C-alpha cells in the first residue's frame, strides 16, 4: 500500500512538473531570470556535442547542421514532456489499483502505460476501459492534457516562425548598406555618402524597433537564437553587432545635434545583448583580438573624410569615446557569439563584389 502511495505521489509530481514546464515555455511571457529546467538542460547539454561535431564539417555542411538544432531541440523537448506525462499518468493508474477492464489476464504496469499513452494521443484504447471513479478521472485529465498540448503547439509554432521571419527580413535589408557579412565601416560610409551624419542617424533610428522586437521574442522563445539565417555570411547577432558598432561610432564622432537617434538605438541594443547573454547563461568575455585596431580606425576616418564627412571632434577623442562605448557591449556580444557559434562582423571591410544581392546560386 505504501509503495502504491509513493508511486502515485511521484506520478502526480511528474505530471504537475511537466504541465508547469509547458506553461512556462509556451504560454507565460518569460522573464530574463525565468527558464524552465528541462528546456535549459536539453539545449545546454545537447548543444555542446552537436556544436563540436558541426565544427568538424565543411563550413556549409556545419552551418546546416547547426541550423537543424533549433527545430530538433524544440521537438525533443516536446517529446520529453509528452513521454514524461504518459509515465506520470501510468503511475497514477497503477497507484489507484489499475482498475482497467481486460478481457483476459491481469493488468500490469505495461497495460497502465499503454492506456495512458493511447488516451493522451487518441480517444482511448478499445481493448481497455477505466472501471473505477479514480481511473476514469485520471483518464479524463490525461485526455485533456493531450488535447491542450496539441492546441498549444498548433498556436505556438506559427508565432515562433512569424518572429523568425520578421527577424530575417530585416537582417536581409542590411545587405545592401553594410555588405555580406555586414560591416559597420561600410554601413557608415555608404549611408553618409549622400546625406552625411543626419542620414546615418536617421537610418540607425529605424533599427530601434527591430532590436526591441528581437529582444522580446528571443527572451520569450530562446530557441529562436539557434535558428540560423539563410545565408552563411549573415546572422542576427552580426546584424545586432553591426548596428551597435555604427551607433557607437556615430555617438563618438557625429555632431551633437545628430546623435540622439543613435543613442536611443544603442541603448535598446545594449539592453538586448545584456539580457540575452543572461538568458543564455553566458559570462561576458571581451574578444580575444581587438575588432578595431588603431590602424583600421584611422583608415575608416580617412575614407569618411574623402566623402567630405568629418567627425565633430579630433581623432583622439573619437578613439577614446569609441573604446568606452565598445566596452559596454562587446563582451556580451562576444559571449553570445561563442555560445551560439555565430560569426561576429568585422569593423572595417573593403567594398566587395560578393554581397548577397550581387550574386545568385546560378553563378
């Protein structure tokens, strides 16, 4: 009797825990510090060997393999939740005495497990029927849980892929202005060519909404961080870093009356990378190599002046301000890049004929 009570308590705890996990993962807008344990375990411990294997493959095959991890991880979590709930309901049926009608023979735990699984996924097995009030109550809850999980998943997947589509549509728009992969230097030079600092600041202000949406969707659906872009030389983190770089450069060198839009975009983008690094449980780590050596900064300023666009302050002040601004976000961006196996963009890159918009798979 004591054993049956303990098994029943264990089964009820398993069911309650899985329902809580599903509620936190699919329905509740997730806070920065909240993270369902099973989801975290699957993505944390499964990602490392998966990433290690992808590193051994050629670049394109490796990126394809990494891109599979997000959808597969989502399906694996769902399968684990459902299987655990089936086990929990089977424990409850067994603890209640396994009051299932069987034409011949006795009822064992295997019958309870089959009854639980069939009830959750169909309208119930024809060869078994709950006989007691307790068994029927568990069967009804079991069937309701299966229907609820199905309805939640049907509603969750469209929201997930709509968020992914909106993210990638904006990332693709960066190609013509910043190149492939994107570069803050090219973004600054191409945008200021026609309208100077005001044009750059106005363009950066348009990214404020995209960054805010990305932060909210990736905190609510962390699996989106593992979804890769369609092109090897593009990714959402590189786009975020390019925008942060361009905002930092604008704040450091542009005239005071043109920097407010860049400041606002920088603030929300820095907020996003800090929260996301905490959500993905990565410690901020500065890049091993300086992404903008002094020689590259001098070259960027020289090319900018060739286009008749000059900083509002001297070069030393630009370098000092820029170093301070970069220290606010680069450690977080670098940590996310290492965790998610995403390439960070260069600061300065020459004009290239290999931008995505210039090429097709036909050539």
